[in-house]
C-alpha cells in the first residue's frame, strides 16, 4: 500500500518543479514590464487604497485630538443625520439633475464632434478644428469662470452691456436660478467637448477601412456607411463611457459648481459635494462628510453594476 502511494506521488514533484521554473522564467522575461508597473501600483496603493481606511471615521464620532483609534464608535448615527438633514432632499435633487444634464449633453456632443471630424477630408482644417476644440480643456475652472464673468457679469459684462444698450433689458445670467444649470452645462460642454471626442476618434481609427471600401462597392453612401459601419464600430466605446459615467452619477463636478455658485442660485446649485465641503472643512464635521462619501460610493457602485448588467443584456457587451 505504502509502495503504491509512493509510486503515485513521484510524478507530481517534477511537474511542480517544472511549473515553478516556467513561472520564474515568465517573470524574468517580463521583468522590465513589471518594473514599469511599480510606479503605477505605488500610486494606487498610496493615494487610492490606503486612504480608504479613512472611511472608518464615518462610523465614529471623530475627534481630531483622539484620532481614528481612540474616537468613540457611533454606528450609523452620521448616516441618519445626513438623511434627516433638511438640506438632503434639495442637494440630492440638484446633484442628480446636474449629473444627468452633464451626462446627456456631454456624451452625445463628444460623439457627434468625433463623427464630424472623421468626415472632414481636409487635414489642415481638421487640425485647426481639433486644436480649437481641445484648447479649453486645459484651462482651469477659475479661468473659465473669469471668461464667463467678463461676458455675463451683472451690469458690466460685455453681453450684459450690449443687451442694455440695445434696449433688451437687463441680463442677469449668473444670478438667475433659471439659467444656472444651463450655464453649467454649456460651459462644461465648451471646455471638454474636444477632449471627449479623442476617445471616439481613436475608436473610429480602429475600424477596418476595408469595410468602407466594400460598402462603397455595394453602392453605399456616406449616411449608409455611418449607420451600418461607423456607429456599430464605436458602440462599445459609447457603452463603456456610459457605464463609467453612471458610476459617478453623484459627482456633479465640485470645482465648477463651487466656483459658479452664489447666494442667489444656491437653491438650484447646492449639491452633495458642496454640502460635504461645508460640513467637513467649514464646520469640521469630518464624520458626516465621510459618511456622505461612503453613501456616494455605494450609490455609484450600484449604478455601475446595474448599468453593466443592462448593457450586457441589451448590447451583449459590458466592462466585465
């Protein structure tokens, strides 16, 4: 019996040794790739994974002097405080509306611009259009607000002055609640539409040109080629970007909203991020700010899982 067991175990040792040698050889061949990955891995470890330990203060009555380990635990008390806040319904509504507007009016114009650029045959004109549309992306929101303010400042802006001199009345675009959300969407569109089109242009460049040649032989025109070849070719990219944006549905853009916000448009512009900023840094309620962050992450996770599942059922492909 013992002799039989020994005979069955004998072949496994050389196999394990061969597999180990093969693994080491594979690692050695990819040593330079592994070395290049180290900075990226360290970045995510230091700035994305280690700070996640800070969510513990969402369940504590956090005290700066006591620190995380000595602050008392309060369970879900800060979540209840957040949900029972009189501001919560309004900031949730504002956040969702601004996020949905940005999602609709950003993704579709990005794709349309990429399709138009793809149809331009003059290379110099295409480069000029690309340079003009890419440029605003590299401006900070402070500069963008300065440009908007110079045009639409109440009483002294260029457009405001023209409206008054032409007898069309006063134009208070920056302080009118009805125009605050459209102003956010339009300024965000102007700033990012060119940069957002880059991904679609890369997807368009990966479409096999023989498909267009075959379609031309069959007598297909530009619209038919776009409908049957171009749009199916970028469908997966559109779905991917949509899923990623669904994951950040509660991120309405703190930088832009905080800069554009003023007392007169506070009711339509105060979002979760600006509320968290006031709670966390102005009133030093770090635990409530952390609880709100955890809530946003959970909602984002639910949305991204749901969007991925729907995308797989409808289009047959998702992120994973």
